[in-house]
C-alpha cells in the first residue's frame, strides 16, 4: 500500500464535459471521496478513534442523477413486568396441561398407559408403545386467550449507508480515465498483507462530501463494495464506458450530531 503515498494530492476526475454535457453546468454537483490510511483503530470512546498517517488522491465523480439515502432505527416491544409475568402464566398453563395429559395417559389407556408412565419415570425407552398409546387418546391443549400490550421503545440505529452509481466515460485514454481509478478504489477498499506475519494493513477509510453544498457528509466511511460493469466499445482491450457502483458505510454510530457534523469518530493524524 506504500505506492499510494506517492500519489497523495492527485485527483481522479471523471466524467469530462464532452461525455456528459451537464457536467459543465455551473450548478453541477460532484462527489468527492478522499481515502485516508489507517495506522491504528481503538474503541475507547463513542465511535472509536482512528489514527492515520497519509491521505490518498481525491476521487471526484459527477453525482448520479438519483441519490437514495436511508437511515434505519429499531423499535421493539418493551419487556415489561406485565409481559414477563404473562409469559410465566402461559408457561404455567402449559405445565398444567402436560400434567393433565399424563394423568389421562395413565387412566385412559388402562394397564398399557400405566406401564408407559412407569417406564417414563424409570427412564426406559418407551418407543412405539408410548406413541401408539398417545395416538389413541383424545388429548387437546387449552390455549389461554390472554395478551399483554407493551409499548415500542427505541433500541438502536443502523449506520448510514450510501449506494452510489456513477457512469464514467473515456474521451481519450481509457486506462487513465476509467480502468486505473477503479483499480485504485479496489485496492483502497482491500486490506494489505504484511509479509512474514499474521498482521494486516487496514483498508483505507474515506471522507465523503458533495460539492457544492453538503448533501452527503461523512468524516470516515468504509468502502464495502466496488462493482464496475465494463461496457463497450473496447479500445485495445480496454472499456471506454463503465457503470460503477460504490457502497459506503459510515464508521460512526448514528446520532443527530452524526448528521450535523459528519460523524462522531475521532480522527487523529500524528505530528510529522
């Protein structure tokens, strides 16, 4: 991953105005994605702490025409005292029904039923005898018609996620304008292998924002998926068009402040 340090400060920008005329509009919106190299990560405070030592190139892609952003929250029925007691009442009803059924087994099946009960008590394998005896008894289970209503209470919130689909095109050099930036994104999203040990180099995390404005703002997000669909025409074995879907997940837990300031993860760059 050290080769990325040499590229720090570079910018990958696509598409060009020739391929996408509306990219030249003064109010066009672009998605900026800047990777940061993690040195270490801890979970001491809310959201954790990330230490990084270098910043990679900024990827600037024309924002897709549609951006879906979803946040999710979980609300569950409250485990109240009443609901817990009701579960115990139901368990007690089931137990009483079991006792009643065992009594019926002993009385209604005559000597055979008594033998089954005796074998059950002694731990013997009653096998087919018990099954045949049970099948001939008119046993029914009483179901209690009781229900305790409980309010919904908040439990947790899912982290923010973004599925962004970009349509990139090449105007002159498919390798530099399409293939190379996507391959770089693939490498940034993957861990690095350290030779001679079981340790790995963390995948890079991304700072994401939209310019102008801050429709999307995330201080630290994991790039979970890079999915390019290469498209024709091909020039010297390289595609000139690609549909690229990137899936990001916010490292920060979701609170109101997360949306306001872009995340609660503490990001520290040690002094050089």
